[in-house]
């Protein structure tokens, strides 16, 4: 398993041509922008002149001009203009740029070394009859380490209790099985004749299905990425594959997909003060996951047989990190 991977950092439709966005990922700051050509780019977060934020600048063509003193950088990171400096100085100034690719309604970036690996692709998101609708799960940044959110999403038992009010169809403790696969893990939860499968793709992707109306036949394929913002924060990026007519209803606000109800600072405060019971999937998940603490002390846990997926996930990561350290001589 390779620790370095491509990460989605923002939904494609939320970055228009000529616009910028600050991005924090893996503990570093970056600038995401879309050129006038429509191509998205990722470069360093600050200008090397006086170290101010580049996202405050202007997009000019497919280049980015700093707001502070007008230094201009092309999409490769090369400085091409410095209005107040001697000609030729710009040749020696360059910021980092990173490969960018768009798929399933999301903007992916590669922050590793060498050539970027191929993106995982999925039949449901390559089908012309379906449309990918991407979003950021409220409230945006979650105040906890990203790994404990992955562990939550690989735990089918939690749905029986955490979501018993918002999703009563998950009531009843499932029979859980987990197997290792080339891409990571496959977790199966069976409740009677109803089986739900979650595919974990190392390091940060889960593929599963959501059921907007449990009483009906509609099942939507979902990609759920957890972006490690840093050691103490993370962000969920979601893409759902659906029929274009349904996607239009979502865009119009006629339908709100599960987990997309706004989560305000006041609601968060009330949840943790005990003044509010969680209402809906996101409030329930936020209270449980963030309620563990920013970085939970796992040495205090008492794991049981239902935690097989969590045990295998941690073992998978120990082996991957060990291999990486051995390769680097660490």
C-alpha cells in the first residue's frame, strides 16, 4: 500500500473560472484556482516575496497575480512578472505546483513525489446515464483527527445506535464480516436479507451506498473521502451518482441528501453542552466522532469481536507505515 495518494480537496462546481480558494491538506497550505481556460491548478499557499496568501490575488489567464506587490506566477509555479523589480529577477523565483485532475465532480491533487498514480475509477461514476453530484459535508472542517472518522465509517454496528432515530431501518445489530482486498478492506453488514457492503480504498476513500428513502428501491452509490487537513482536523468530500433529474432537484433545494443539513456553530455548541439532542445523521456523527476528542487515546479501548474491521484497518496501516519506514531507512 502506498501512503502517498491523490486527494480530493474541493468540489469542481464550487470553483468557477477566475476564482481562487485556500486549501489546507496534510498540514500544509496551498492555493487552488481555476484559470480562465477552465483548468484547475494547485500551487503553494503563499507568495515567496513577503509570504502573504496567494488566494487573495487575481487570476489572469491561467496565471495568478499576488495581491501584495503584483508578482505573477504561471500555472507551473514560475514567476513571470515583478512590476517593481529589475527585468530578469523573476527567472530565479518559482513556487511549487502540483498535478490536478477532476473526476466524479471532485478536484483531486497529488502531493507526493514523482509521477502521480492513477485515480481509482468506478463504473457508476463512469456511466453516462448517471450524474456525479459532489459536496462538502457540513460543517466543513471537523475538529478531530481524520483516522478516527475512517474507523467510524468502517463500523456497521454504530449505525444501529447512533442513527436509530434518523435512520430506523438500521436498527438491529448486524452480522459483520471483513476481508482484505488489493485496494484495502471489504466490510459487509447483514441484517436479515439486507446486506450493505463498504469498500475501503487505502488510504482515505470509502465506497458505499446510501438510501434516501429506506421504504423505496432507490440506492445511490457514494464516494466518501476523508481529507486530512492536519493532525487535528479533517474534512469530508462526498460524491453521489444519481439520475440527472434527481440531481437537478438536489441543486434546486427540493431534496437534501442525507448528511447535508447545515451544522452551525450554535448547534455544535448546544450538542456538546447537552442543550440539544442530535437531530439528523450529521449531528449524530459529529457528536460521536468529535466527542472522542481530537486525538483519542486508543490504549484505553476495550475492543470486541464486532470491531474486526477496525483491528484489520489498524494492522493494514501498521504494515504500510512499517514498509515506508524500511524503504526510507527510518
